[in-house]
C-alpha cells in the first residue's frame, strides 16, 4: 500500500499494567496483506496488530509480560535471541506447558544484551507464526544512539496469497512444503504493509533494523545498492561499520542492523536480490530535520568467549528431505520404518534422529566450550537456531572466516559444513532446530542441557 509510511515508524509500545507487566494477547484478527486491492486475510495477531506491538527496553532492564491466549489452540511466546532464564524461554513442551485457550502466563526476565531481537509463537510454530504471531523486541543501549524517528524497525515477511490476495490457509501443514524448502510465500510485506514507502531524511544517519519473520523464505539483501553499511547481525554489533558488497543472506529468524545516510533527495528502491531483483519497498527521502548527529557504533555486548583449546567437539548432521535426501534415511532403517516416518510426516533428521525425544543431544557442564561441526547432507538450505546462547561462526567448508561473527541463527547451504563455537553457560534445557518452521515440525529439532 503505497503511502503508508507512518506505520513503518513504530513509536507505540505495550502499555504497562499497574503491577509493572506489559499485557500481550494472542487473538484472531484481519488485515489486507496485498494492499487495498486485496481481500481481508484471517490472521492470528498479538494485541490485534501486524506485526505484534513493539517491546522496547534498555539493556539490563527487566521485561515483564503478562501473556493471554484468546485463540482456539494452545500457544506460547519465545523471545528469540535473548540469553534468557530457561524457564522463560517459551518452548512449549520443553521449558513450559503450552498456554491453553483462555489461560495466561507471566514472562519475567532480564534483557542482558542490547540489539535487535523478536518474539514469536513457539507451539506449532509452522502454523502460528505465518498467520501473524510475531513482533519486534528491541533492547536499547543505555543512551540511545539515534533519535526515535531515525531508529526504524523493518519486519520482513512473505505470505502465500491466493488469486484474491488473501492468505492461503488450506495449504498449512502441506507435506510437500515440509519435505522441500518449507512454506514459501508469493508476496512480501514490511511491517504488514504491501509495497510501503519508508521515510528517511536527507543528510541524516538512520538505523534500519531488519528482521526476517518469514516461515521459510531466505531473503538476499544487497546493502551497498542503497548506500547502507552493516553494523550488527542477530543483535550483536561489530567493532566498526562494514561496507559489504554483494548479497547478504537474511534467513528466517535472522536480523541485520544497517546504517544509512541518504545524500540526495531522490527515492531509493529497496529490493530483495533472491533470483531477479524485486522491489518491495521504496525509501522516500525528505528534508533533514534536527541536527545531523555523528554516527556512533553500538558498544559490543559482553559475551563469553569460547576456549577452542578445551572445546568439546560434536557433530550436527542434517539429513533427509526430498530431491534425493530420503536415501540417507535408509541407513539403519527398514523400508517399513521409513514408510512409517513418511506417514508420520517426518522427513528430516539431526544426527540420525527424527524429532526430539527425552534424551538430549548432549549434556554440558556449565562454562564448557562446545564446538559444533554441522554438515548439511540435504538438497536444501537450513537456518539453524540455538536457544539461550550466542555462538561464533568460525569456518565454512574448512575455510576460516575473516569475521567469526556472533550469531544465534546460522544458514547451512546444501552440502555445506559449518563450524560454530559457544560457551554453554546458561543452565537449563535448550532447543536446537531449523527455523524453516516446517522442517523443525517434520524432524529437524533436538535439544541439549547445561548443568
């Protein structure tokens, strides 16, 4: 919807109740995803908004959210990327029971690291997130680096729409999606708006916080095409801003913080570079207002550094899926067992196991360094998310990376080997899963424990 710029500067936040809790409700609602020419889509929303309301706090502040479920099925809320108290992580069936219809749950945790994060449903996520249950969670530095109108959240979502521009709900849970690349949409929105105009000021620095809340869609972004520098990935700042040529992959659940200072008054296209360049928004450049504050890089978060000399090395092997991947699942299984897996909708394995059970992938001592070597033996990309921790991405296909950046979600391309390392310092039971949400539902999910 061209001209809907104001909604792209979310200055709203959750109202606090008298006892200091934010109030967050999952409920049914509607929105026009294709703009004024599309029909109304039936969605599931937080507080009736798409995306869910912004939660903005300062580093070290306590977050208290009273969540109520007004849907017809159980749900929960996961706070993605936050090094959180385990019992607040929001994983139904692992860290808490799912919140039943009509019931509520109080989330209470400290946000230790400044950066760009988000929250989303974590019970039957493959069904609930692509219906709209997601919102931004911003943890600010003690002193904000940008004025509010120049600190811009952009939640990128793809939707599968029918010929009337209405969300296709009949295809949720399709086995073809689960066994291939996942549920891919055919239309992109930013903050729930179709083809929006994003207002920027000429000659002024802006911070753009990109969040990929898609169920499966990998978005290729080329910041240099619109004059932006990268300052952080997955909420974790670099030491200095980077000029990065070429395409950067923004997989489901990943975030990318950019800084941008338009020098002319000409509009700038915002494109995804997946396949052919596709313009899905426009940066509208207006007159600069207020002082042009100098660019300040966010301070590095204090994360525990892995000790690679004493690391516990473990494999994380991804197998299964269509396009020849099923052959790998035959190892150690009879054809009848494999057929039963297919009937149960289990198409993927991690370390030979389809879907998690009561046995953790590993149990670590608190403070132990874990070195995971992931190998993607499938024909599809996977966005692997580690709960409760951040890790350094060290190598890809045996080549050490120039920048072993901190992430909470990494992309494993087909036939690629990726090494990551982290300190298991957060006690509790933590999930590892693919954030192509259909892949997680159909087997690509496990967990580990920190004692």
